[in-house]
């Protein structure tokens, strides 16, 4: 397996996995919208995407990070918003390799860390994040406002 940082040249292939990721979370499929969204994020340097490829070059997963900032720590913080592995490649270490790439990138950019959220019912993801050293924040309440 090889992990690389995605570029605009990867969008045609990546948008298929990104669309599958959205469908996994109950959103309607929209390949055109996925391509447009990823292109805008990458073109505007608004996200960092790491890609996992099998030894044959097949795209098997991705992780997407968005930059945010911590005012109290006065440093960049990365929001790990998306992690997806093609079902046929789950259990092969792909998610761990992608998460390791995100953690390495966080250190290299001298950020104060990574934050993420996942559903309480997503037991596989919750076990993965805890196994990789992520700690559940029991001290804060998180709220969302949706328009």
C-alpha cells in the first residue's frame, strides 16, 4: 500500500470514492457535485487529502483534513472530517495508514493536533480512533446548528 497526498490530477478517480462515502452516510449520490466540491477544496487550498493505493495502483481509501485554528492555543488545528476505505479493503490496515499520514502531517505542520467526530453507533470507527491514541472529550459539549 502507498499513501500519497492528493492533487487535482486525482479528482476524477477520487470523486467516485467521495461519492461512495457520502452515500454511506445516507446522502444521495452526486458524482458531478462530488467532483466540483473536491476541485474547489483543492484548488482553493481549503483541504488536504491523503490517498491510499493498493500495490496495483487501485485507489482504496482517503482521509480529508480541513484547517481550523485554536484561539486558546494560538495554533492551527486540523479537522479530520472524512475517512473512507473501500469495503473490499477494510481490515487491511488502510485506515490505520491513512490516520498515521494525518497524524504525521499534523506534526509536520506544527499544529496542535487533530480533532474529529463520529457517531456513537459507529463502533468500528470508535474502536479505531481509541486504538490510535485519540481520546474522547468528556469535558465539553458539542453543539450543531443547521440551516
